[in-house]
């Protein structure tokens, strides 16, 4: 997923941009890179879990762990699912089949309760969690794997729970290619997620480009939110430029009257 900072061809805005650069003593390239970093910080907030503090971290970690347990069930959870639909007798038979290693027969029981996609293994495999994800989340009841060794489920939960902030970190890495991205929490910045920032300020149409290469980013961040963030970043920058330039003009006028 890509995001871009580029000025329009409106002469008034371009004149303002040039005058602002003179006032703050910065080149056009430096100013665009700064705005690229700012856009990266906005997109970090806009990516699930929304925000950047302790609360979204907790929410994100909890949602990830919940989704793993939805996709990968322990044998006791499998027993409960069968008992709920077929009763205690079939549930006990399912459990016995699983304990005896007759996984095919146990899977046939799961199919009877609507879990035809579920397979049974000795240990948890996170590929089943990945397969069950839709727009970054796992639906309730979408069990893809039932595991005989219960501790491996907890291990998988802990492994994935530590990835909270991974999608956000793609924007952090992209912004870092353009300049320091300050004020980002450690639970986001610690990840080396795939992301790239490109400095295109020497091109005929100067701009900077942010690219978040986390594979599932489009599932959890609609492109409409990215476009809105681009517009907001540009509007805020134009407002800031006008403020600085007008302040300089007022100062010059007061100096002339003195």
C-alpha cells in the first residue's frame, strides 16, 4: 500500500511553498521529506489497532490472541464444540479418537458440527490462523485446526501476540527512510516490518512516497483512509505555511512603520 505527498500545480500554493522555504531556511526537498514523516505518523495512528499508546497496544494484542484461539482450538475446546451440537456421547467419542491418534475419524466428527475446514494435528501451526483471517480478523466459529497438545496453542498465542503493532511498523519503517520518526511507541518501532520511503524530490514533479509492504495491510486499512490522510496532511501543511508567511509579512510591515 502506498501513500504520497505531492503539491498541486496551483501557482498560488507553489508561491506559498517557495516563500515558506525562504522563511524557515529549508529546501523544497527537506520540507517534503518532513511532510512525508508527518504522513507516516498519521498513518501509524490510522492503522489497526487505532492510536499509538498503551490502550491500542492492549486492544491489538488481545484481538490477535483471541483470533488465534478462534482459528486454532485446543482438544478441550473441540470437545465442547462437539458436545454443544451433538451431545456428550459423541463428544466423548471425539475426544477418545483424538487421544488414540485416529485424526481422520475425529475430523469426520468435526465435519458433522459444521467444522469441515478443521484439521487435527499434534501441535499448533500458525498457517491455519493466517488462512482464517479476513480483513485482518478471524470470525467466531471459524476453527481451522484442533490441537492434541494444548500447551502448543498457548505457545502460538504468545508468539503472535508479540506481533501487535506489526502493520503500523510498516509505516514507521517507510517514514524512517525520509527522516527521524519521533514520538512513536516502542511496541511499534521495535518491529522491522517491511516498509520503504522514497525521496522523489528531485523529479520533475517533486514528491515523497511511503510504501507499507506488510502483506495484509490492505485488509485492515482501506485506501480511502490513506487518501484522506494525504489530503489532511497537505491541508495542515498549507495552513502552517500561511501562518508563518503572514507572521513574517506582519513583522516586515511593523518594521517598516517603525
